[in-house]
């Protein structure tokens, strides 16, 4: 990779300072544009994945709710008979139990989602690398300027 960079970059020591600075500024502009493009691509990819996951969870939730409706009816009637035909009390107990279970499940899902990495790791790595390259270019320009002054 370093050989490719050396081939594509002009020899800074042979360029006038103004040309070297202009080339550096052009490279920085191009670098910024490519980093923004990479960030957009990563964000779109992350959003696409999140939307697919959300759609799957939503469909699964609808299916579960449909199955639970008849099961809840069964539980309310069964518990109501045990409670001497107090179906209101049975419905209250069953409703609270399901709300408690649903709350625990939602908390677990939120905890899982909070641990997902959405920090654009490729973009962050590229920016660090690019900053190193720019620092090296600036160092080379300063070094060549000092060398010219002493010559």
C-alpha cells in the first residue's frame, strides 16, 4: 500500500511550496469527500439492517399477539371459574401478569439494542489513517522548506 501511495504522490521536494500546498489542499478536499461518502454508505447500511430487523420483530409480534388473544381468553375464563365466577378479578390478574412479562421483555430488548455498535468503525479507521498521511505530508513540506532555506 505504501508503494502505491509513493507512486501516486508527487515528489514534494521537487515542487514549489505553493504547488505543494495546493496539491495538499486538493488532496484534503478529495479525502473529505471520500470520507463523507464512506460515512453515508455505512449509515445507509446500518439503517437498512435495523429496518429489516425491526420489520421482522413487528411481524413476529403480530403473530404472537394473535395467538395470545385466545390463550388470554382461556386463562381469564379458567381463573375466573377458580375464583368463584369473579371474571373481572381474573381479567385483572391476567392483564397485570402479561404487562409485567412484556415490560421485562422490552427492557431486555432495549438493553440488547444499546450494545450494538453504530459508531461507523470503517470511517473512523480511515480518518485516523488519513490524518496520519496528512501529518506526514505537512512534515515533508516543512522539511523541504527548511532544506531550501539552508541551500
